[in-house]
C-alpha cells in the first residue's frame, strides 16, 4: 500500500542535495569536475546539471550494489508500483527488457511471445540464446494493426510447448492495445511458467484511474516499465519491477552483466523525483491526460477521413482493453500513409509526433500538454486532409506480416552471412533485423524466412519515407542472409 508519508520522500534527490552543498573537493570522476573543466558544456547544460553529474560514492550509494539511498528509492518505487522489488535502470527499457528475459531464460529455453514485440525483446533472445515460440497476433482488418494475443492462442502455445519457461506480454502495444494479461498470467502460472510484461508504454497504468490493469496487479512476475515515457523521468531512465516469486538477488546479478558501473545520478534522481510525483499526483495527472486525449480524439474523428480509435475496439480477447491516453490515428481514410502525415506535420506545421507508419500515426499526450497545442494538432490534421487527401487505391493496408521462423535468433545472428540485394534475398533466411523505427517492431528478425510479401512491404515503407533500421547496410538496399542457403 502506498502512503503519502513515505511516498513524499525522494532519497536520491535529498542525498544529492546534501552532497552538492557540502563543498567536497572532487578527486574522482567525472573529469569535468562539476563542469569546471568544460565551460561550453556547462554553459549549454547549466551549472546545476553539471554539479549533479557525479559518480557513485558512499553517501550516494552504488547502482550495482545498492544498500542506502538508491536502495531506499528503489523500495519506495516498489511500494508505489505495488511490486515486491524494483530496480532503477539507466540504459533504457531496453536494458530492463533484457534483464527480465535473461533472468528467466537460458540458452535453448523456450519463451512464448507475440511477434509484434519491440526489437529489445528479440535482441535479448540473441544475447541469451532463448528460442521464441510466437503467438501470431490477430490483425484488425480496418486499421491494419496487430492486436493482442488471444487467450486461446496462448493456451495452445503453452500446451504445445509445456517446457517453455515464460510468456511475454505487451502491456500495452505502442498503439494502446492490451491482451488479457491477468488470465494469461493465471494460465501460465498453472503451467509453471513465468510471466514477463513489456510495459514500455504502461507506466501510467500503475497510477491512473480507469486504466487497463498493470502487470504487477495482474500477478505477473517481471515488468519493464518506461518511466521516461508516460512517467515523466529523463530519457533512458527506466524501472524493472519484480513480483513475489522472483529472486531479486539473482535478477541484480543478471542486471550487472550488462549494466554500467557508472550509473548517471541525473537519471537516477529523475526516477526518484518522478516516482514521487506519480505516487502523489498520478491519479489527477492521468485523468487530465485521458481527458485531453478524448477531446483530441473527438475533434479528429469529426474531421472525417481519419479514425482516432479507442475503447470501441475492445472485444474481450485480442483487444481485452485499450489505453485511452493513447492518441492513435488511422490515416488510410484520407489516402495517406501514417508516415506521410507524420512528415507533413513536422515539415509544414512544426509538429513532432511520436511516430507514423504505414497506416497510423501516434501523437503522444502527456502531463506536459495543453489544450492549445492539441488544437494546433487538430487544425493541422484538418488542413492536411483538405490539401493532401488522395484516392486510397494502391495503399498498403497492414502493418504486420506473420513471420516464418527457420532458425533461432542467436544461431542466425552469429552464423556465417552473405550480403545480397533485397530483391535477391527472397526464399533465404535473414540474419539481421529490418524494422521501421519507431515503432521498432521488426519486419524481419534474425532466423526468419524472407518472402516476396516482406520485401514488397520493406520497399513500400521505404518509398513512403519510413526510417528503416537494423541492417548492416544503412540504406537497407542489401540484406545479410545465411550463407549457403537453408
Ligand atoms: C514496446 C517497447 N519496449 C521496449 C522499448 C525500449 O525502450 P527504450 O527506448 O527505453 O530502451 C520500447 C521503445 O520505444 C518500446 O516501444
């Protein structure tokens, strides 16, 4: 149970405050020595910021082995999130996802997961050698987006793979779609499997009212939570949450396999302060965010052509719930790809949105937004429709193609490779990632069969202006395949 008395504290912030007023002479790193050694950097970032950029020391604790203020701050975070333990992470939610998977999977262990995961999930499989068992998500025909995992499909995957170690759930997807994580957790636990949640887009589930259920409340074992997204902390700061059945000491050791030994106190204090704010004001904050998102959704839907979707998608299974703070908008109705609208918003209207892909855009609404800015977005969208609307013929209408896994990701990634032109790769096995970033969901991952449909999709995404990443070839004209075919 959170209590205002305890959540009112911010131990890392307090310790840093004491430290910078104590006039300690630094003969330790960082070498900029509170900014004195780099005047331009200090001018640019500010004196206070540089004075807080310090290294671990006794009064400030150590992220790799927390025993005092970091431990206290992590315990407060665990309490605020309803978890048994919490770890502060300074290498993004990517590192939290990696630690979560590597804590339950070793080489050749199976993990059940949807394929529409962020690249950090499949990266983890390359690192630890675990083998994916994909539950193909259903596609919403109108929106072209992949939905959550159906309970039946998860059950089937569990029955077919009783030796799997874990089930991973997106809670929610980038677009705001939630699977029935509570029932999936019960099911997985009955079969002795752990449940891991990628909650990169779900921090607010822990604090807002009328939100989809959070992973910890659903009984999941581990959750990677992007505090730097809806939680308001600094970019790259994140939290890994643990349930009651997970050994925190082992997880710490796993985290320390890849974690820096020089954790940034700027990031750590931002986690501490943001946790305090969320615990104290989160409910009010997210009520406002939800209202703003709903206002924008109604206005955008009244323009016509666009479809800003929400809870009406809920179907009790593959869309068990929807995160109504997300302003996800389908753009195909005006004959434009999401990425085209994204580019016009930025280039012509100075509006930067979170992402645009084949058929959708996502405008991220948060505590920092105002109605005035929302109105600017709404009127820009109305004008874009008026000026640029086209015939829909020939538009690709889906974001996702079910992959065929031929080889485990780690084996494919480390195999002998051959670089070939995209059009010559059909029928071969891919050894690297291809994805649009954001959202960073691989179109191809190492070990998957390259098909004509996938190559057409990649070319279409490129043509429309999506930023394609993952391949050795920065232009994504060539792709690495398994040498000697399969
Ligand atoms: C679903 C999902 N998981 C994990 C991550 C990784 O987060 P980070 O960029 O903080 O490493 C992202 C990033 O956008 C994401 O969308």
